[in-house]
C-alpha cells in the first residue's frame, strides 16, 4: 500500500537507475528520516518485492537462510529465511541496521553479491539469484554499538543514497497526510517540539 513518502532529493531516480543497472544500494541517515519508508514506497510503485531483515541483536547468517520444522504430517521441511526468499523469487533484500551485522553476515552477503549464488547450507541447495535480486544495506551512522563497514563490503554497494530529516514545511505536510488529521496548528506544534528535542 502507498506510504505517503515525501521525496527529498530524486532518490527514486537513483533507486530506479541502480536497480536497472543491477547495483546493490547502501543508504544512510539518522533514525526516522525515511530510509525504510522510501524503499517501501519505491517497491509499492514498481511492484518489486521488499524483504526486510533487521541485523541488530542475535541474528546469524543461518537465520537469513531459513530453518527446519515439521509440517502437519510430521515431515521435516525447510522454511526459507528472508535472504533465501529474496534470492529465490527476486526483490530487494533490505538489511536494516546494517552496521550492526556480524562478520559472518557481511561476509556471506559479500559472497552472494559477488557470485550471484546463494548456498543454502541446511539443505545443500545452490540458488542462482533471481535477476531482480538486490541487497540494500541501510544504517544510521555513528550510533553506539555499531561496527564500521569495511571497504571490501562498501565496494559491493555501487549506489549510495544519503537521507536527512525533512524541512519543517515538508514535515508538517507529511504529518497531516500520514495521520489523516488536517490540523495544521497541531502539525506545526509537533514539528517544533521534535526540532527542539
């Protein structure tokens, strides 16, 4: 569904060109500036699937691949993880909080981006990634507890898109549009409060 995202600096053009050229994309900006919403809106407008995974916490490479479980007949089956889904069927694999990713994840993604092959170790399956598969690394720079993104990983993201907070006028419009409440004074107050904080 449409997100109501407000374009800042021709980012949809950059996303479109990068996608058409087969480029992976790195996006940076502070929390709440619209990075994720921009890609959701881009995917809504283009029909390209978006598969999102947060790299923060205890997530491991195996979590991105999938897991074994049993079905109703008590048979062991493998359920594709988010990376496997995006690689198999195509779409943007959106690695949120990318600078929290452990080295096994960045190393694994580097191999997939280089080779176009995903080895699903639990099953032994080797997937040649879908032609519409792209990796999006999204992060908030300078946050405590994050890891530096090394040059080898950065090199695999051919397109870089930087985001920042909207101007006050645009933010007022976005608050009204996304909330469905056309109270200009309330939106102005919220924006002033947010900027003061």
